[in-house]
């Protein structure tokens, strides 16, 4: 019933999203955890909508602050650093792939 109603009334031209829809997935979008098609639509909305754009900015700032306070390094960087160290230990050029 809910899905049927949404299909009937939720349609908008050019598949643009409203504030509520953007808000629901904004966090995933900012974390890069979203598909390209939706990301593009959200970007469009953020450019047009000051309120959501501001919300996105605030979230980014909070995330940056948290990252600065917590000294843990992303897993990928740790992995790269580990490989770097192993290559050095084997006497290889670190830059060689
Ligand atoms: Zn909005």
C-alpha cells in the first residue's frame, strides 16, 4: 500500500529528489556509500537547495572534526604503509609496483 501510494504521488520530473529524500540518504552520500545515479541527483539537489547544502556542509565539518580528534588511520593507508615497510625490508624500491 505504501509503495503503491509513493509510486502514484512521489513522482517528480527529471527524477529530482525532495529534501526529505535527500536527508534520508545524505549521510550515505557523504560517506561515498551510494550509487552514482543517486549521488548525481543528490548533488543536483544540494546545489539548488540551500538548506540541504548547509546540512551537508555541517556533516562534513563534524566528520572532519571527529577525524582530527581520533588518530586512527584508515585501513587502506595502514595496508599501504605495511607494504611499503615490507618492500623496504626486502631491499626493493618502495615506489616500484
Ligand atoms: Zn533540500
